[in-house]
C-alpha cells in the first residue's frame, strides 16, 4: 500500500516537472539579453495570414546570453476586439535569422540569412496558450495602416515547446526571431503580436506576404501615433537541465523513501 502511494506521488512530481517546462513566468530562466515583457497598454501588431497572397510576418532581434539549443520560445498576443478563436489557428511559423546591422540593407537593422525554421502544422514543435493579463490595448495593422486604440483588453501567452531539431545559438551573437500565424479565413478574430515595454537595440520589423524571393523588404515598426520605436514581446528560454532534473527527482525519492519506509 505504501509502495503504491509512493508511485503515485513520484508520478505527480514528474508530471509537475514537465508542466513547469511548458510555461514561463517573470523570474524564470531565460537565455537572451533580457525578457521583452508585454506592454499591457501597448499595441497588438497584426501578423497573420488568412490568404496565401495577403498578410505579413513580424520579427524582432535578440542577443544570445547563453550558447545552446533554443528549445522553448514564449511570446504574447491578443485578439482584436477580444474575439478569441483559437480554433482558427492552423499553423504557427517560426524562423531564426542572422542579423543585418543598420546601414547594410537599410537604415534599420533587419533579418538576414535564414538559419532555422519550423511549422506547428508539420509537428516541428508543439504549442499551447494561456490567459496572461488584462489592459487597455490597441490594434495596429502595418500593412493597411489601420490603427484602433483601446480596441481590446485580454493578453495571452503562447508557449512553443518540444522543438524538433532545435537551432543552436552562440553566446554574444545577435539573431532575429520571426513569427507568422496562419488562420482559417474568418470575418473576425484576428490575432496580433503584442508590443513590449522593454526596448533593446533596434525596433521590430515586418515583411509582406508573399515574400520576394530575391529581395528583403523588411520595414521597421513605428508607433502609428507617436512614431516611436516598437519592440515585440517574447522570451527565449534555456533547455531543461537534465542533471538538475535528475537531482531534483533523486531528492524527491529520498524524501519519499523516508516518508514511506520509516
């Protein structure tokens, strides 16, 4: 009876360890310059494609703070008018690019060479979402130029986990994280990438869909009202430490052994 109870408790501990790895909260480990947390009173920038010939991709740069594989990405989004329709998301596309500094291709820095890419629809990674916070937020579509201040309130966090063949970044290098969300054609329920209250280096950029195969056409993101630089909300996290998990599990076994065998 004691052994049976011990197995149940150990199983619960292991499940909890896995669950923790699938989420991120301020104060948790990260491996970039610093987390770019969402601005609860900022903009949500459209980065969806509901048609192969129309939409846009967004990207923002980050500096690697720890060499190793990128096995987790977390970013924040909102739905315009709070029309939440997760069932319409058919694919999330992620890619990592090298950095083209300002003055090389344009007066602003932007993504350069493609280093890695993946799609959720091809099971290159898994994703889940959770509600994060409320705030008075605006909607901005850089393609059409439409902006709608105070159009919604809810912020959501998307967790990218279980990345197959993850990209290995090198400490000190600057990279670009590009994201696009493909949705089923719908009248409402458009999703946008949240702007961040934390600025680093250059501003975010956007590119039109379809992308030109011969030229980079990345345009910088600016606040549609103030024209100030816009950064996007995301965090790159380190891979789970196998040794740390073994030690934690061993500690749990020792505790349980004392509890059930004394």
